């Protein structure tokens, strides 16, 4: 007769309930430990450059002509001449190169501009109302000397304008220009009743 194998009895009743209660809290405790560990912050440090700002400079060029033409000459004849001054002022905050050139609103008649001589001189003193006190610059005083035709043809924009002065861009800077014209003494008879018009333009661009 085979010996009777020891019987395995599954605990029942209060013992099972106690064992179950012991297992569940242990599981919860482990999970809680993991969550707590994950919620801690890492060490950190920062360095901040304060708010940065950028702003552009500006070029400002004005003159004292109060929007009035320097010349409004009539009844000219061979040998007629005249002069006016104009003060150009830069209040720019950037260095710039100022050039002068001419533009025409209408075409001249009877080739008058080919028989008119133009001289532009730069310096200091004087004003739009009068050239009294004007003094040519010690160097670079002669800006242009030639016919009106050549001035308008070869110096008609900033690209081919005549360089006159370089501004520093540090405050008020002024330059006076004396503009003189003369009708050629030998202007032909065909120039009678002729007309010519145009603008003198000073323009600054950054260097």
C-alpha cells in the first residue's frame, strides 16, 4: 500500500485575506516610490543677456531755398551773367557722400544751354538770399565749370553726379554753393527767344 502523499492544503479564511492584504500594499508602495523619484527636478542654471535693440541711422539733407528757384532770369542777351548761393545742410546720423547733379523738366529751345556757361563753387558763408560773405573752400572749391548742356547730359543722377563733400554724420554740417551763369558773348542770333530750365540736385548716400 502506497504511502499517503502529504496533502497540500490551500489556506482559507482569514489567513488568505491577510496574505492578500500584505501583497497589494507592497505593490502600491513600489509604484509610489517610482513616481516620487521621477518628480524631482534636475539642477539648472541660466545666463541671460538683457533685451537687445537695433535701430538704423538716417540721412537728412536740406537747403535754405524755402522751395524757391535760385534763378528766374528773363530778357537775357549775350554776355548776361548772374550768381546765387545756396546752403546745403546735413543733419544725418551716418557718414555720407554728397553729390550734385542736374535734372530738366523741359528741353531747352534753340540750343540755348550750349551757349550758357555754368560754374559751381563750394565753400562757406553767404546764404540763399545773398552771396555776401561767401568764401571758396581752401581745397576742392571748383565743383563744375562748363556748359549747361554738358552738366545736364553727363551729370544727371547720383550715379554720375559730381562728388562735393563727405559728411561725418555727427551733427549739423553745412556747405555753401555759389552757382554762376554767363550767356556766351558770341551766342548766335538763333538763340533769341530761347528758353531753358532745370533743377540742381544735391543727394547724399551712405559711404
